[in-house]
C-alpha cells in the first residue's frame, strides 16, 4: 500500500488506460469524523443537545427492553454502547466509501474521455 492513499482529501491515481486523475477520500473522511464527533459529544459536553438526544435514545432502548422483561445487567451497558459506536462509525465509513467510489469512477471516466478527445 502506498502511503499517499491515506491522504484524507485525495491523491493522484491512474485509470486502467494510464490516464491520471485526482482520486477522492473526502466523503470517507467526513463520514468518519462526523460519526466520531456525534458519538463522542455526549461524553465531552454534558449540556449538548446531541448528548441529550443520544442519552434519551439509549435510555429508551433500555426501557424498551425492560418492557419485554429483558433486564440488562449494568456490566453489559458499556459494551453495548461501545458496540453501537462501532456500528455507527462503520456505517459512516461505508457510506463515505460508497460516495468516494462513485466520485472516483466518474473522474476516471472523464479522464479517459478527455485523453481520447
């Protein structure tokens, strides 16, 4: 793996026909940063509106499980919350990667068309 592929914005790449274009990583970077910020904001800022909404959502989930007589031990609450954060970040990464792949395919196609003309 080339180290330049880790650039959060993008880097120069070549198409299958050998034409160069600017490859994008920006959507993936935005997705990861925004998911991490949303997940960690309740831990950092106590009076944040996002923190209140997320804590309400977690409490609602645990209350919903209690209505079905499913008690969750306090030992499992932290791992379940961490698992939720991992799912959020993985989902944001996947969406960002999908968007970047669409952008990169379009840029590669345009680079090939430009070289043919």
